[in-house]
DNA sequence: GTGAAAGCGCTAACAG
DNA sequence: CTGTTAGCGCTTTCAC
């Protein structure tokens, strides 16, 4: 990693503009309180020299970094098989970019990584952190708390009831689930099942709760545990069909799960939606639109979630939990 | 963004350990040439104080940042609908982590963003850059060249013939395509078609070249342009079926395209592989394993590509182009 | 409004 | 081997 050509310093700019370093600095940082002609001269010098501020020097004195960390704590490959993560990232990136902040990505896949991330955050490299995919037993939150870095969580953390001052952005998982199940019931379905997500994540728990809100009396036979993956959806659907052959509707915890379920239904000769209606969650376009039949699902605006997280962090918002609404998107599967 | 509690400085550590700042610094940076008892004392002081080096101060003098930028220049949503990007990112992240480097993610989606990225790289915030998804007419390479930052490209840049000193990592797209097409021919197929990728990317061009290597005489009717998306695959497959109804094999430029093609084939009542054999490219598990039938495809080790890119960058390698081998993965579709 | 001067926390010669 | 010294490039009082 060789070093690049020496870049001009503020000193050089000041010299060229015939002003002091202090004045040059003022201009570079907005130019408030500097008379117009000087501003002009400094601007020109900056231009001519191709001056770019040295961020390290600046951070050293301001103690700000204009950078935030995005921590994705996901041991499994799941994150990478599903566009969810990428979409949120994009929302975050847009918002940060708009505020001239950089995005430092911290991917973790194990206990060792946690320590590393904790150290990094504690190291004061960034002005804040955006944290995702927490599982109920995740040690990361504590590390982060200790690091004392302003943090916004993506998805309600399991240990937060939404009132403890923890800032997070979440979808209305429970409400969305309710709407989906109500839709199924409204279709006249009487044996509505639910394939859950990974129950160590609050989104899965909340969706299950939403299901139960509507179908409090649903027998345990009708609830089977999945894990947010297509394979999990297949497995769960098989089990469901075995223990309850007359099931006539399935609310799957996400689109990937629903896709797996659809495959098994087809394989077993059940028609969708005629024999069994299916609803997913997420409205992950590349999945939901491409299944056969296209998937009715609960839409959440994932990119907006990312954007909002970044916004809350940058604003230093003290609001506890923000819950974004969901909407039911009707396609052919239910 | 409120500031966190003041962190201890090297000065504090030195004082507590009863040594000079210089010695403390030496210990913190590996401890070479410092006598054991002192090392021990400094270590303890670091521990007790919870000292973490101030990276800004360090960078200011070393001119190193232990950070590299990952630039993803992809205007379209495509990157986000396909796990390719995420997988490479993971490979990169692993390698960087192993070398204590941070990953700064720069997502761009337009000309404005290019300027911003150029400025950032020129600003000397990072020690190097990893650049992806270049299109043939992309202005980014020039900006990056001018920024004078060591760079490794993901995928062969269009303006490079592999000898110009540009460092890149690529899959053997051409060889992989050849193997796929040969397999199809070996199956006894006589009207083998190709649905290309977005031809403004070298990977698409190279795969097309590989196809032609084997089937130099394939009529233009048998080559139809796609864009690496399922929708493009569908459109292309329809066109193919219209202008050449007796096609009996399709080599699609990637798995997503193949998935689209499969859907159209099913819709038109063609059996796969009996009537039409289909091969994809990438071996993107969540796609290739979940299609119906499961997809025969050309596998490339995407994560390894990412890892290798990072390795080359960190090592300051001067090697021009590195091309990773591909392997044909046989499933049910061909 | 503008400049001079004092560091921010750290590393790297250079002496000792 | 260890300490002293001199900045890295910038912002920010504080005088003028």
C-alpha cells in the first residue's frame, strides 16, 4: 500500500490566498464571518490547489468523524441470501450521503467478532452505530452500551419493551400479521396455519403474536416453527400437511418461507390459492413476484427503515421506538 | 450526536505505568524492543484504564488509516436483488478483519455520487479501494485513477485487456461458458441458444464469447440479449421461443436469467430438461437450488473473489489480472 | 473581521 | 532499551 502524492495543506491554501490559516479554515468550513473578497480568494486557492481537508487532523480536534458504523450481527448465511439487508443498507447509505457521513460496515459472524466490534466502537472511530439482526441472546448490545456510542437498532431488540430509552426502528410486525390473518379469515378459510420465523428474533415473535391476536384459539397443531429460510418453509409445510391435512390457509413469517411452502404444496398437489391460500411477509419483490403463483404478502418499506434509522441517529433523536406501518399487497396466492 | 465520556490518552497510560509516552506507544504497537517488565506494566495500565488508541491522532502522523473503501457503482436495483454483492462483501470483510482493516462502504447511484466518491478517495481517507460493477462507459475509473489510490477491481474492467497494470479479480467467465455450452452439446442438443447478460459489463461479454467459442456457427437467432435479471430472462426466453420454436437448450448468462427463462418454459408447456435443457451461471444457491427443476449452473466462488481482492489490495500486489476457475454444477435442468 | 498561538493524541527520529 | 523532542494538519480561543 504505497502512499500517494503529498496533498496540499490548509497552510498552502492560506499562503496562496494571502491570508492566515485561521481564515482559510473558516472559509473551508462554511465561510461565516469572513468578508466576501477574502472568501473568494480562499475558494480560488482551494480550487487551484485541489485542496481536500485532512479528515484525521480535523477529527483530532473536533472529535467528530462524520462516519457511522453499521453493524450486521448475523452468524448465518441468511442475511446474504435475502435482499433485506442490502435494501436497508441502501436506505442508510442514501441518508448518510445526504449528510456527508461515511458508512463503516462491520460484519460479524461469531463471538470473536463481537469483541472486535466492541473494541472498534469503544475506540471512538465513529459518531454512532446502526445495529441489525439482533438475536435474543446476543451479547452485542451490552458491548455497545458499554462503548457509549449513540446507537439506533434495526428491529426491536428483544430486551426492550420500547420504553427503556433504547432507540429502534421497526415494522409493525404484529399489526401486519393481524391484517394478513384477517384477510385469510375473510376469505372464508377456517383452518389457518402459521409458519413462524426464527423465534429468537423479535420480528418472528411479533408476527406470531399478531397471528394469535386474530386466532387466539388456533390449536398448536396449526403453528409450526420455521426459520425464515425457504428450506425451513418446506420442512414446516410438510410437517403441517402431515399433522393437519385439511389446512386451507398458511400465513408464513416471510416471503422466503412462503416460497418454500408453495413448493411443497405444489409437490403435494395442492392448488394455491384454491386448496390452500398462502400469505407471506416482506414483499421482497424478487421473491414475491416470482413465485408461482405470485405471492400475496405484507409489505414493509425496508429501504425507508434504513433511511429512518440513519436519520434518527444523525439527529441524536431521543425517541424510543419508531414503528413503521405495513400494508397488505394482494397478488394471486391468497 | 452527543460526545461520549473522555477516553484515556497514551499520556495517562504512560503515567500510570511510570514510563514515557514513547515507551507506552511502543508497547501498544507490538512492544518490540521494550523490556518485558515494562511491557507488562504498560499492558496492565492499558487494561485498567480501558485505553484505546485514538485512530485520528495515529493516522495524522502515520498517514495510514487501516481502512479501505468498497465502491459499488450500480445504478440499478439489480445489485440488491441478487446476493452476489453481499457474498463478495462478506469475503472482503473477512479478509479485512483478519488484517485489522475497516471497510468503508461507498454506494453510488448516479453521476453526483461519482463526484462525491472521487472526492472521498482523493481525500486520503482510506488506504485503498475495491471497485465493483463497472459498466463500460463508467466515469468512475478515471476519477479513481486521478485520486491516486491503490485499487483492485472486481471483474475485468472493460478498458483493460489484462496487461495494462490494472489489478483485478475475475472469474473465468469465458471458460465457464465454454464448459456449460459443451455440456449442452454433449447432451446431444443441436439448437443451443444463449441469453446474454447486460452487454455493457465484461462478464456478459466474456460469457457470450465463451458461447461462441464452442458454437461459432450459432445463428444470430439463437443469441438474445438479456440483462441479468429474471424479468430480462423471461422476455428473452419468449423472444427465443418465438423466433426459434425448436430450440432445445439454453445457456443463460446467470442464474437469475435462467430462473426467468424456466418460468416461461413452464408457462409454454416445455419440459425441462426433456424438451429444453437449461444452464445458468453463478450457482447462487438460493436461486439455483430453488428453481423447478433445480438448476445446472456454472459455479464461481464469489466469496473467495472478494477475499482475494482484499488480499491483493492489502499486499499491494502488482499482479495485473487474477482469474478464478469455475466449475460446472450438475443438477436437474441440464 | 482577522491573525497569532495553543494544542488535539499520537509516532518517530534522535540522543542518551 | 528508554526518554526527549518535534511535529502530523487542523480548529479554536483570544487578542488585536
